[in-house]
C-alpha cells in the first residue's frame, strides 16, 4: 500500500438497485458521495444494477432459452452493474468530483468458477490504492468477479453487498456502509410485517442466520466476510441521514434479545424420498450427489426406519428442483426401490436470537402460536440461535406476523 494512504480514512459504501434506480437518484447519490469526499474520506463505492435491471436481463435471456449456458448468463447479468458504475462516475464528474469506474476484471476480483453463485477468493487492491492516493473516488461494479480463466462470474442475487464487504476487508477499511431503501435491519421485513422495530445493533451471528433464512436486506455471504475480517457493516437508508443498524461482534451488544428477528423464505421446495433402503451410506449417497452439483440442502428430516425402509425429506432452492429430480431419479433406479415426491408449496418461517441459547420454551411458544392459528408444521429445524418451521406457502405471511407478535416484537402505535 502506498505510504501516503491513511487507512482510517478509507470508507466503502454500497448503493443498492433502488438507490440508483434512475438518473435523478444517481445524481442524488453522487451529491451524497461528494459530501463524504469533501470531508476527507477515501471512497470506494460499490453499486448494484439500476432498479430492476437484473430481473429484466433474466427475462430477456428466457426469451432465448429455458436453460441458457451458465457462463453466458453471468456474462449477461454482469452488464447491469457496468451501466451503473459508469453512470455514477459521470454524475460525479458533472459536480466536479474526480471518480473512475471499474468492473471486476479491471480490479481483479477473483472468484471460484461457480457461475451464478461464485465465491470471492481474493481481491487485488493495487489499482484501487493508486487511484485513492491520487485523490480519485473508485466506483466498483458489485455482484461480479472473474474466475481463474478470466470468465465473468456473478455472486448470487443480492451479491453486491458481498462485493462491498469483501472490498472493505481487502482494503482494511474500518466500516462498510450499505445504503438501501430501508432505515436499517428490522425485527422483520417492514414491507411485510406490521409494527416492526429497527435494531441499533445486531450481532454477526444473528444477522448471518437472518440473512440465510430470508431477510433479503443483506446477502448472507457479506455477513460471513464481515465476521471473518471484523468489518463493521452499517445498514442505512440512501434516502435520509438517519443512523441505521450496525452489524457488530456479539460482545458489543448489551441487550441479548430472546428473539431478535423473524423471517420468511418462500423460494424453497421440499423433496421426500419414500421407502428407500435403510442401510449405511444411503444418506451420504443422496447428499453427496446433490452437493456435487452445488445444490444446497437446508432442512433435513429422516424418519426412524421400519422394515428396512426409510423416508428422508429435505428442502432445496426452487431453482434447483429440476436438476435434483434428475439426480434422485437416477439414484432410485440404482437402488431399485423407493419413490420421490416434490412439493413447491412450502414456506419456511424462522425465529432468530442469541438469547435462545440460555432460555428454554422458545420453540414451544412458536409452535403453539402457529397451532392456535391452525397452521400445520410440516418440518422443524433448530440450532442454538434459531428455530425454523416448514409450513404451507399460502399461510406464510400470516405465520410471519404471528411469530413476530408472539415474541413481543410488535410495536403498537
Ligand atoms: P438493495 O437493492 O438496496 O440491495 P434489497 O431489496 O436487496 O435492497 O434489500 C432491502 C429490502 O430488504 C427492504 O426493502 C426490505 O423489504 C427487505 N428486508 C427483508 N427483511 C428485512 C429486515 N429484517 N429488515 C429490513 N429490511 C428487510
Ligand atoms: N444486481 C444484482 C441483483 O439484482 C446484485 C445486487 O443487486 O446486489 O441481484
Ligand atoms: Mg440487496
């Protein structure tokens, strides 16, 4: 790193799709960035694609193919962010602020080769440091990377958060500000639940669970990075100047809430393997075959075997259903017994809180509240700090509010 660069002044900021949704908003973001610049910050700014660009690009591809090559899909999707970095750099130039835009290839954001769900492995910082030392703002395309053969990869939907936090870690920036369309991290999605409350602080572990269980406000891998490298994330609104939510180590949280948040995930499906052989190695075979195709399995339930037969049920992302079906049908054929069934009409409602570690009865309260509303629990999964229930998809929103209410999170006006 150049000797002249004062790391304590490096700030990484990320602006999401809504925040840069049109030219007017980009100009507003530029004005905000200018005020930080004038206060002496060395800025690296990550942006997402404008508005719903990524969705539109996905739709565009579907007009050509139901199953486009993954490499080409990433090539296509990465273009959204390339538009927004250039637009923001132009907006900064317009108001007299030196800024230079970059894509992942130019910076060298190295990832593995898993198209559409790549992991960042290393970020080179030389160019960024040179530009910062020269007094320029670096505008970096979020959501994208390059693999070892220079193919363009993308990090999964919502992945610009991860680009920003990984850059903050690589540059040893003290903080990463995530500017979005809500004021911070709430006890549940404020656009889906009544009476939600904003957290002033939340621990990495709780945020990681919330993000993995469907709280779309942060990409879960961004939280993994933050925890690993000690980056403080500040989630805040790009439309006002209110302090948002700090994502920090657990020791920095005074009040350990029993439940700090509830989530709903509606993009999973359930797979059941019925009457399969009950012998060592079967489960390993199933999950090994799925893992080999990068299919993430979430909740797993296996029944007690009977008559040398067993049932295993598990949840996987909707988008992987077709591929999973092919893999499992092959296994069933090899075993010569059993059948597979698939259910897309499920949702997963979860409660998360570090306070659960030291309190019993949390699961019972959640189950009772759902039962009282006549909502059937189809599968259950727990960890030290979370409880998840699989329920019918059409009861999802209702269940989310019920669980938020039962843990006393709902604020009455
Ligand atoms: P961006 O485009 O800025 O990345 P996202 O749409 O990815 O924005 O994330 C912000 C959205 O996350 C909010 O509009 C909100 O609906 C949703 N969200 C889900 N869970 C939560 C939560 N617990 N707290 C705040 N927002 C949440
Ligand atoms: N543009 C990408 C998406 O829509 C990445 C992001 O917004 O974080 O998923
Ligand atoms: Mg997002």
